[in-house]
C-alpha cells in the first residue's frame, strides 16, 4: 500500500553525496521530523542503502534515484523495479538530468512503477517537457531547469507559474514541485509561495558544514509555507 502524501512536500535528495551510516543517520532524523510535524518528506537514497533505511524508518517516503523498465530475466547491470520495491522503496525518481531517459524508456518506467504500487517522481526541464510528462500521470513532477542544478540559483517566478499551469491544465491532481538551487529556508518558502507544492534540496544540504542543521533550516521554510498556504492530501483518483 502506498504511503499517503500531503503537501507541501519537503525533499531531501542525497544523490551520491553521502551513503552508509552517515546517510542512515540523516534518514532517521528526517523520519523524526516527518512524524513530529506530520509532513511528507521525500528522501532519496542510493540503491545499496535503500534496504537499511527502509528497515530503520517509518514515516519518510523513501525513493530510489532511478530504475530501468525491465522485467525479471536478462538485464545485467540494470536496476530491476521489483528489487527496489522488495528493498522497501516507496517511490522512484525518473528522468533526472543526471540520469536522463528517452521518452520510450520513461513511458515504460512509469508503467512498471505503477504496476508495483510505487510513487513516480518525474523530472521535467522546460514547460513543454512538463506538459508532455503530465500525460503520463505520475504522482509528482519536479520542474527543474538543468542549468540551475547545484548553482544555488533558483528559478524565476515566471518559470514556476508556467510549468505548474501547463501540468495542472492536463491533470490537476499531479503534485508539482519546483527544484534546483535552494540554499535557504526563504528559498523553500518562496517556491511554495509562488505555487510549488513543496520544495527541498540536494547539494544545498549535503555540501553544508552540518547537513542535519541545514535540513532543519530548510524544513522551517516548508513549515512556514504550510501554515500560511495550507495543505492537501494527494489522491490518485484526481488524475
């Protein structure tokens, strides 16, 4: 059974910045925040860390950082969707700029994830890409301009509003997040203020001197936004 997602969502994307015991410690901290504040925290982890994190957490929404649209059998070196579900992943990131997919691969991967009752978090760069991605009816679309990833610069309001409008015009129930460049609680708050249904960070957290403190700092921006702009429970029936 899929975990319920409530907006605004707070995202922690470890990429390959951290792994093992150190990442597990942060996952447990995020799990504590998710429980205490009843907020959906999307936490991504490397494949090898998924099982351990899943065993030690309960409230975060644990996501694999990618997968291949294959079935059991041949596929040396590929990531089998069933193996991710078995490890405890609640969802999967697809088509990130650092792990891009062809349209054919993406269509198949979204379908495979849905077969396994996994949330689908798909990345889109442009307004056109966001509109096309919405046709696949993923759980969530993260609108992220590739050139801003890791720069500390956030997207402008026009981009945020246009990508969200393009997605909602096709399927209003899809959760729309704005990513890339968040460094402060104000960045997270402003993203939600400008229409995003959540926000988070990757390098902004994991390159910080104290990642745990940075998580807390950014999380405050999401809490403030929820207090001011409200929340909704994601329902697949909406899309």
